[in-house]
C-alpha cells in the first residue's frame, strides 16, 4: 500500500552540553553552549518532566541562553536536546542566493519590489515609485518622471514642472504673535518664546539654533496704518546682526517710530 501523508522530514538531534550550569534554586537563566533560533527547537527535560516552550521556558541572549519560568531546584537534572534541520530553526541564505525571481510578486500590497533595479513600486499600475540609484540618490517618481530627489548630501530637490529641478529650502522657524500688551504667541514652529524688548521691539528665540547666522528672515504685520516690520539695527538694544539662537525685529509706524503691532508674522529660511 502506498504511503499516504506528508513526506518524512529530515533533521538532526543534538544533546547540548550544559554541564557547566549550576542549579541552586535561585538562578533561572543558563547558557546553552550554542545559539538557537526558536524555543520550539529545544526538547527540555527537567527531572524527567518535559517542559513546554514559551510557558515553562523561553530563550534569552539572542538564543544563546535558556530562561526557566521557575528556577530549577538545587541539584536538578536538566537534559536539553536541540532539534534542527527541516524540523524548524532559523535558516540564513548564503550571499547572492536570493534573486529577484525569488522575490517577485506583491511583497507589500499593492506594491512590488524590484531587487535588481532597487525600485519600490507603491501602486498597482506601477506609475509611482521610489528608486535608490547607484550614486546614493533617492528618486521619487510618478508616471516615470522624477518629481523629487534626495541627493547624496541629503538635499531635497523637486521638479518644478517646467523642466528644471530646484532645491527645496526649508523654513527653519516661524511665528505669529500679538505684540500688544503682554506678548502672546498665536502659533509657531521652532520658536520657544518672544521677548518684549520695548515698544515695537521683539526678540524671536529659537527652540533649536540655526546652523549659522546667514539666514533670511521674512517679516510682516497685520496693521493697517502703513507701518512695516524689519530687522532692527542699532538703538535699543544695540544689535546689528541676527544670531544663531535668536532674531531681533521691530515694528515701525508710517512715520518711522517704534509701535506695537497686534499681528506680527516672521519666518526664517536657511
């Protein structure tokens, strides 16, 4: 009569040398003398009683040790057999043995991964993708056209749609605040506080410093008295240049005098 059922599995059984372990009724973790991929690979006998993996014991130290839920008594008899091969365990493929053919198909639904082309396709029709080039550049594409790029220096560039690629310069800090009475921040990014230095004069303090003081500050206000906002030069306090940790600005009336404004807007680009 023909054999019915799965084919016989091949595997190996190795008795682990744990003679160096000392069971004193207190210790729970012991060396296995080897590294095991799964607790289910072990057949553990504790004084003749087979232990249940995951309940009576687990692995520790990356599989190099066994931890018992209850500490074995002093002088306990522990017998451990490792079961490996097709029965279970961790298999590490050799270098270059996993090819694109073995990885074809939808690895991340609905996306796919092209190993040789280093391309991650994000949608089913394949018109949106992320490609890692050999020159350490990451390209974001739609319909086969580069839309944005992160170059090897970490700079983000985008396609303006007019055949040119422009570097995207980030806004490093921004704030909207009420400069009348007690200064109050209405909204901000990377701004820890606003210091009121006097009538029409404020210091914008950054949460995180700028890389240097060569940044660009864009300022405006919501007043309707033909006034303006600008970087302060000289006078109170004496300060002619921006700092990496803060930026001083003033609000000026149409006649050129300092005046508090209710709505003040500032953005820092670098």
